[in-house]
């Protein structure tokens, strides 16, 4: 089912990112040693471990500086710290990839999935600027509780150009050429598709093209203050570089409980980029005058954050190659049988020290390719013979499509068509998980989401997307979003159960 070429490409990516991680941790700026795991108490002044972690993240993500802290509770928290650090009353936040992920709604100040602030304001440019510059921040509202809107920051989102990319929406490249206004301070680029079945995950090439277009647009209106910020959640280690290394990108934000933490980090996030912008984010994450220089970190937490980047994890005892049979059962095959659809990882014997985070991300990408292939064969996403997806409807496409070339995103989106199928899939994943297999997932409200969401996971780090999980909002096209898995084979049993559960619904 899953292509050997897919797996070989991912193994090559793992090897590259392992070397990159090793170079970062042993660089002159970091020089990681056991003394960096000691941690600190009180104010945490002079914490060498904290400084080494910042330098390591800056080297990996790309940027002059970084603030990497366990105190960031999520990627949303890190993004919020960066936005509040840079934006001021009268500024505009521009989202260039459509409406951002739901959890940013309260941060921005748009309510319950609405697109408030997206449309054009009445009046010409001069009048809009006059009103914004002369207005004071409105008093806090009970609904937004200190959002950017309360702070006097306006918001605008560029719609996607759904026709520009086969199989799904992409950035509106023509609109980007004139997207920036004099008051636009931050252009936010969301790398992941999030809970959107209408767009693709952005590649680094697309992000670089967007940054170049945005800076050119800013120059046309005399805007020398534009900051291009990339939401890198779910993107770490999915390509050979990170967005911070791209020309024109000023800030990058992400989470340790996703790819960068390798399922080992219990918490944390990061902001990386230009030094003065990172310091501004750090001041909002803690307090002005505290910023990068203060903050106690318990010793074991520091060790885990470093271990997430570099914990040796060998998978030499790989079971015989497997493939999913016609009846949804896993059948053992000999690797040399060329007529079988083999998916087997190439053992990483070409280098000595496989590291945790790049390895886990790569294995999760393999699991996603397996999910895409199997679900296509079952007739979802416009493929197969089951007729469960409309072949020409962008919302019913598997993202990324099976057979698409690398790079592969961390998250795989499979439109299932009905709420019953979505719930059944997530329950099957829960049943096939090592933790909480007895739990029966039920749809319910989730923080930052306007629709009920159903979750199926069995994680050892609660909330970590590096652990195998599946979830999705109960809204059309009722897509399930799969992610994680410390090894691709962890998806075999849950996927078997999911296929059987979906077939049972059709009987």
C-alpha cells in the first residue's frame, strides 16, 4: 500500500535532519554538556541550560536568536507572545493563508469562527489610516479578554485561491503582490492546513515565494516595518530546512509537544528569528525587563527538552514487511516478492546516531503515507471504487494526495463524508492505542474550536501530536486529521480497526 519510494525519501530526510541536529547541539554557540541539565530555581538568572536551549533552537529553526521555554503552554501561546510583542495599537495583522487555525480566534478577537475583520473597511487608504492612528484601544470585552482587537490591532485575511493548486487551495499569488498596506505590521503565514480541508500544507518553497512577494508589496507602499511571521506548528523536520533560514522570514513560532520535542518533551514552545523581535516576544511571555534573562527551569524539564531533540532510538528489530490485505487484515510477506505492495523502512545504517525528533517526525510522515494509501483504496478522497468521495470536489480530497511527491506534511487529512464515519474512525484509533484503549471517544467542545471535536489517541505525553492520534471537527466534509506515531508500524492495528469499523457502517 505505501510506496517504498515514499519511505526511502523519508529515510533520507531523517538522515539529513539527524546530522543537522547533531551539528546544532555541538556548535560553538551551544556546546551542549551535562552541566546544562542542572536547571535553576528562583529568578533563574544566569541559567546556562536555558541559554544553550535557546541557541540550539535558533540554530535548528534558523534565526539570530530564539526563546525556547517550557512555560509556553502551546504553539498558540508562542504565536500570541510573538504577535503581542510586535504589534501595537493602529497596526494591522494580515493572515495570508485564509483564516488562521481556530485556536487563534480569541487571540485575534474574532468570535466563534466568524471572519470579523476580514472585509474591506469603508473609505480610502488615507481615511482608514487616520481612523486607526487616532483611535485608542477599546476597553476589554467579556468575549475576547484582552485580544489583539482589544489592543487596537485590526485584522484582515486573504482568501485562498482554490483554483491555483490541483487538489486544493493555495495562496492567492496575485493578491499577495498588493496585499500589504502601510499599517500592515505582521503578515502571518500558517504552514499547516490546520482543520481546513480546503487548503494544502505550505512547502518551504511556497513560504519563501510568499515572503518575497510580501516584502515587495510592502516596499511599493513604503512600509519598512513589515514582519513576516511563520506559524511552524506541525512543520518541524518535515523538510531539510526550517522557515527561519528563508530570506524574508523574520519570525518563526512553534511547539515542543509537536515535532521538535520528539514525544519526549512534556511541554514548551519557541519563538525564533530576528533578535529584537525575539526579545519583544520574550518580554510578553514573561515581563518587560525580564525577557530572555530570567525564568527558572526545573532540571529534569531541561533534560527532556534536549532529549526530545536528541534521544537515541534504534529500531533494528523491525518485523517482516507488512501490507494491508484486501480484507483489512495485516498479512506478512517476504520482502523479495516484488508483486506485493511493500512498505518497510530502510534501516538507518548509513549514520551512527539517529536522533529522536527527526526520527519521530519521519516515522509519523510514513504513517501518514500509509493512512493516505489505505483510505484511498477504501474509496475515500475520490479514489478507489467505493464512491465515498467526489473526485472533483477539493474538499473531498485526501491531503496530501497519495502518490504526491515529497515534501510530506506531518498531518494527513482524510475527508470521510459523515459524522458517523468520523467518530467511528477516531474510536478505532483509540481502541488500537497502547494507552486508554478502553476509552470511548465522544464528540464535545474543544478550546478554540467553534464546532464539536472528536479525539482518538493513546498518548504518553498528553496533547503531544508526536504520539499517534486522530481527530476532527464535526463539520462538513467531516475530515479526520491523523498525525504522529513514533514508528510507522504503530498505525497498522489502529488502521485495521478503522477500516473494519467504516466497512461495518456501510453494511
